[in-house]
């Protein structure tokens, strides 16, 4: 037979139930004007000038007006992923660890408290929900970018049934949970635990050889619901969606219907903009490749010594590939496997992204000056150099562009330099 709860126990349970039911916006209403102006470093007169009117008269001025304005302009003061002090010698994994550590410390020192309060306020107030949603989405997007970079570094895809969005959501929630634990028991969670745990999960979740692929593909969006072809930069949205799909599923399993669905656009509108996947890849990569060519042109105008110019241009080319790993992989696969079935694909790529053209003028000038040997056709040398940089950049995810070029030139440079 259970004993009847004491009056104290009944009162405490009732209080707990009421706390769980309380309208959290009452917290905002409990702020005093004096506390607000003191925190702002202003006077009460300034407050009343900013929010005129008397609440007791039944109007919306004064404190009520301030509280409503506060809720509709709530902010988390989220400043983005912050890296530690700049260090050009850090690997990509070390840089990622520094950024994760930075956001964890930001969460534990106050951001998580603000996020929790924002969630509670947004639950009870539509204006607060609209105000804080962009900050939540920004943190999600930053973390998604971070995870996407880790996937691209490994040259693989996210293991099914996870997706890039799902994996980044899980890891973001884990970081929130660990930050909460760190707030309660700071000694229980260290920065090393955070980075090691997340890196371990990433190693498990990323399939470096695309062996774990979905059998079913999402259907194209054709109902006309939530389609917006007149967005500010629809092409950028399509490129971003395509890159995410390539990371999640690999180049071959992504169809134009998948891209249309992910981009929230009708497939007929998509094909008007991009008739094929390779057209999307070219739109994504061409501006970055043009930068490589532009930098080469600057060295050429300044008459930079050909050996130095070659290394600088190959390094810029490596950075271009590493910074756009998913799209670069798609380009390589299209060139390697689709030439038998769609030879126009090769022509389209070579017309827009002919990588050897970035170094060809340097090699020709170097031969004229006697810096480079003239044994092999200059075009073959250009193709060999750029292909090796491309392959090594995609298959050595832990190497920087400078490391890639060092490795390539260590083997090939003796064969192209003029014999003394």
C-alpha cells in the first residue's frame, strides 16, 4: 500500500507542472526598465523617448511596446565559426578541429543558453520564432558546410541511410548536448573529447569509395508546390543542391530529376538552364578556373621566372580542385566514363575547363628561355602535369595544394627541366 503524498510533496509537484506550462514570454515581461537601461548604459528618459506612451492608459507604449519589440527582434548574437589564430601549417583536419572547438566554447560560454531561451520564447511567440530562425539556420548551415568539407576531403560520400544534412544535424545536436553537459559539469567534457568524438563519427559516416549507395531515388518535384523559379540567384541554388547530392550519392546516381527536386524547381525549368549535369559542373567550376588563368596571366605580365610561375600556377590549380572536390570529381568521372556514350560531354568540358591551358604558356615561355627541355611535345607535358595535380588532389585528401604540387614536381620536374 502506497503512502499518500504529503502536502509539501503535492505542492512541489503542482509547482513543477505549472512551471512546465508557463508562458515563457512572461520572462521578457518581468524585465525592469531600470535593468534594461543600466545594461544599455542609457537613461530612463531615453527609454521613454524611444518607447513613448503610458501602459496604464491601455495603449501599447512604454514597457509593453518594448517587450513586443524585443521579442520580434530577438537575437542569439551568433558570430559564426571562429578559427584559432591563423596558422598556414595546419592540416584541413586541424583547421576543422579548431573551428569545432571555437563553436563549442561559444556554446558553453553563453550561446547555448541563448539558444535554449530562444527556443522557449519561440514556442510561445510567433514574432520571436521569426526573429531567431535565421540565426538557427545560419548555425546549421555553417555546420553543414564544415561536414561537407570533411566529406570532400575524403573524396567519398555519406553512408546511407544518412545524408549530408542528416549527418550535420546529428553532429550539431551532439555539440549542443555536449555543451549542455559542459555547462553543468565543466570538467566532464574537454575540447579534445569534442574533436576526437566528431572526427571518429566522420570517419565512420563517410564512405571513401561510394560503396554504400541508395537504391531508390527521390521523385522530381512536379506538383507546383513551393516552387520558386524567380529566386534572387537560382543558378547558385541549383549548383549548391547539385554539390550536396554529389557528396551524398556520388556523381553517377544523381539525376536531373533529383537536382530539380532538391532545388525546388520544375525539371523543364532546370533543363532550360542546364541541359545536363556537366553543364552544372561547368557553371560551378568555370569562375574558379578562370581565377587560376587570371593569376597565371599576372605572373606572365610581371615576367616571373618560368619555374616559379609553373609551381605557383599548379598550386592555384590544386587549390581550385581541392576547394571544389565534389564538382571536380564529377568532372573527372564525366570525362573518364561518359566519353563512350556522350562524346559531346568531353568537348563541352574541354572547351570550358581545359586544365592544361593554365600552364601551357608557362611551358612555352620556359622553353624559349631555355629553362625547360624541349624533348617532349609541350602539350603532352602540360597534360601530364595538370592530370597528375588533378588526380593527386582528389586522391590525397590530407595533402594541401602545396603538398600535392611538391609531390608531382618531385617526380616530373627533372624530366622537364633543361639539362645543364
